C-alpha cells in the first residue's frame, strides 16, 4: 500500500500524529477535524495515500463505497440527528479550485444543530 512519509494524514493514519479517532479498520481511519465547521465534523481517510478524487482508480471503488456506506452510521454515532429532520453534509474538496488544503483524499462529514461555521 502506498503511503507518503511527508503527508500529515498518512502520519495520522499510521498513528504517528495523534487524532481523536471515530473509526478504524484495515482500509480507513475516521477522526475529528481539528477545526470543526459544525457541532459534528469528522474526516474519513483511506490508509493508502491517494492525493485526491482526481487520482481515484477503479480498484479504489470498493473501499470508497465502504467509506460512504459507513459515513451515515458514524454521523449518527457522533451526534447528528436522524434523517429527515436532522442529517449531515458530505464534502470532498478536490484540487485548488475545489478548496483542498490537505492532499490526501478525505471525506468531510459534518452536521448537528445549526448554525454552522461553514456550509
Ligand atoms: P480540506 O480543505 O478539504 O483539504 O480540509 C482539510 C481539513 O483537515 C481541514 O478541515 C482541517 O481543519 C483538517 N485538519 C488539518 N490538520 C488536521 C489534524 N492534524 N487533525 C485533524 N484535522 C486536521
Ligand atoms: Zn497521505
């Protein structure tokens, strides 16, 4: 599995930088965003270093599918209210125009009672 020794999310995924963990398994890690946009805000990252959605290949589809399928369960566990009154937002910033700052693919999941700082 490809990782990048200089990448902050690779370091978090490897446990070299501490994070407030929401979920971990063989392929992914979910952890709280350090600068939350909403009452609930966590990130889901593949353990493999994929720079962004722009580098996603067919072989990544099962893992990305698993991440998306797990996101609602983690959102509820972290305090988002149930659909349809509650809900959450899923965002994947990609590239400079997409507002991506950390170049290791990550899924933002955020929600909880409004107002939110962003979104
Ligand atoms: P993006 O702009 O989509 O690349 O988002 C990067 C996100 O990573 C931002 O929301 C940051 O607050 C978050 N972030 C950066 N460093 C850390 C860290 N060490 N632990 C948790 N979240 C982080
Ligand atoms: Zn990385």
